[in-house]
C-alpha cells in the first residue's frame, strides 16, 4: 500500500468498503484493480462474477425500472484467501490477544442493550471473528440488521400501519412494533417502520399499493455511518413525515447479498445512501425504454454522503426539507389519483366477480332443480319399493315376535303351574304360621304360610295367582319345563342362571304397603329372615310383561287379570 499513489489507495479503500474484507486480502484486491486498470466497478464485477454495468447510467439523477430488472448471480464465487505462514501466525496471535476484549465488550453490550442505552459498535478484531454472511437467509439478515440497529441506537422500531399485504403466504414483519407518536416522546427514541422483506418485495408493494419507498443502504466500513444511524434515522421529524405519509422503509448493510444487489441496481457507491422510489407517469422520450402507457417505478431522488453537519446530503434536516418542499408536493397528487384508480379497478373487479357469481349461481340453481326433479322421481320409486319390502319384512318380524312371545308365555305358564303343584306349600290349619295379606292386580288375597317357608315359596304363590281359572290344579305338570325333576332348589338354580335377572324373570316385585319396604327375592331365604311378620300387608307391583304375560298395566291380560297402578 505504501508504494501506491493516493488515487490508487482510494480505489482500494472504496473496494474494501463494499466487500467483506475478511475474505479479501489487500494484496488480492490490489492485483485485481491492476488487472482492470484501477476501475472499482470492473473489479467488483470481476470478483462477484457479475455483468458489466452501463457507465452512462451513473450520470442520470432519475432512473426508471424495467419490468424485469437485471439480476446478479445468486451465489458468490469462492473468494481467494490470504496465504503465507507469517500472515496466518499473525492472525492467530491477534485472535488470542483480542479474545478478552471481545468477552468484555459482549457483556457490556448485553447490559446496555437491556436498558436501551446506545453502544458504539467497534470493529476491533472483526477480520478474525466476524461470522460469514449467508446469502440464502436474506430475510434473516435484514431482521438481524434491524435488531442490531435498535441495539446500537437505543431506539425502537415503530409500527405506524397495519401489516403489509405482499401477496405471499408468510407476511414479513419487524422485530418490535410500537405506535407513533410514542407515549413519552422526550425519553423514547424511535426508528422508522423498517420492512424486513426483500428488495423485490418492496418494489412489488410500491406498485400494488402506490406507496413511496425509502431505501437506506449503509456500510460499516464508512466512518459516516454511525452518526447517520444515531442522528438521522432517529430524528423525530423524519420519522413522523415518513409515518404520516405511509412510507415503506427498507434498509440493510451492503455486505449482505440482498442489500448489495439493491446497491448495484441503484448504483450506490458512497454510504450512507438514501433513495426514494415511487410510481410515476410514463414519459415518452427518446431515451425511455418503456412501451406501455401505464406508470413506471422510478427513482425519485438519491442522497449519499455524510449526515454531519445539518447541511450534509443525508442529514435529517436535508431529507425533511427535500421531502416537504420537493418530493411530496410533486409525487403525492399522482399517487393519490393512482390509488383512487386502483380502488376503482378493485371495485369494478369485485362487481364483475359478484355478477359472475350471480350468473353461475343462477345456472347452478337451474341445474340443481332439474337434477332434484329427476332425483325425486327416482327416490319416489325407490321409496315405494323399499316400503313394500319393509312392510313384508315387518310382517315377518311381527309374526316371529308373536311366535316367540307365545313360546315364552307358554313356557312361563308351565313354570307357574309346576310351582303351584310342587313349590307352593299347603296352607297350615294351626300351629306356628305367618299370615299375610297380599293385594294383587285382580284383588286382595289372604294366605297363611308355614313359619319355615321361604321367599321363593311366597313369590311362587303370588305368581300362581296369575294362572287362569280354566287351568285346573290337577292338570299341572309334575316336572319343571327345563332341567331334571326337583324341588325348590331346582327352581332357585334356574332363576339364578337367567341372564335378565330374577326381577325380570318373575315380572313383579313385592313390597310392604306401609311403611313401604321392598321384599326382594333371594334364594334360600326364609320369611323371617326377609323381615316378614304375622299380619303384614304386601302389594304386588308388576315390573315386566315378560314374566306375567301382560301387555301393559290397566289393560286386560291373557291371564284374565286387570292390572292397577298404585
């Protein structure tokens, strides 16, 4: 570097400002500049493997974008690294010596960041410890830049408008959202509402929503950038005017891929750099490359250089005066008319969609009516066929049910008659007995039972009262309908084996009339154990039609008894 002329040194420093210096050695940059005749732009294109820009375009103060702007390669080529044992040893020693400094400054930056106190960013040792850029994580790089800007300036990123609709699935956002103006403007510093999407998304929003875009590009290698961040970007008047006029603000560090591409398209070489873009009417000139009559996205103005003093090109006062005195009066009327046209076109589109939907709905309703009539005729024929099948099936089912009920009734009647013959004890004439009064659905009956009689005998007696009078006792079967011959033990085993339970098999239950107490059937239980005493009053309560053969209470039954409700 000592052997180079002053203009050659400036070229080297300018190239280092826009490139990631940790990957490019100074000797490599000098060699590249010598090979292209000390042209900074040609050296950048050669290092990044991009196309050569048009030199005549740098003299224009106002540019127009074509429909498909020229794109640079997505991936950076592999950059040459410095070689040599002496340089590697020097970097290693430098890294070890600067490690404690990095630890201390990291802790201090964290503590001051909690209290929102600005902290000067230092690049000490950055050539050794700076993390490499990731071109594929473009949105993440923008978000990290916004977060770093907030930490460095101690200001908050405001939210002055609803979420931006970009037509994409995942809408970009910023790290923090605050309303403007802040609740305490004297102590709270705010930044513009930075959009954290890509540069192409910013252009898309400008075209769709007719908004003004403010593109801010910085390079940490420039000495004017820290003052620009702390003074210009946090100026209340600049933030207010961009918030009130719904600017879409976007920025980044040119060391990242997306801001670097934006810098190439905007032909930015000096930093900090501020550009304002918006739709403008098409101008048919000999140098224009547009063939349509619609508005085109245009660079309204470009500002670059120091922000100090107040007369500097990127100072807050210069930008506010430019916006209020020149840009907004010139651009706002057209954008307002264009937004009105967009709204009218949107209303017309919605109206056409409503008319199309109404016509399609009318066609659909006509088609549905025809299909419904055909379907109704088919359903009617199917319904008649199914009804006929259902009627025949129901008749078969009812006949099978009647046969089953008759079989159950016949078998139950056989049990009743067998119990009357084999289970019901004879009424004692004297001695120790228990006399009970039982109210049946057909009337009241008084019966004496031996004191050793069981609840099974009592239930068997009550059940035998359901036998029609035309069935004589002498005709009762001597053996039970199911199982081998036996007595009360056979009956109790059979009842306990029934799935429906004893109460459903008997079809009734017995209870004391007052105070009411149910006398449940239980095998091998005597009347005394059931709590029955001489002279007790019992009531028969019908619980099931299966056991007694009745259809319902209050109607005549096949057993010629009339039920009553208690």
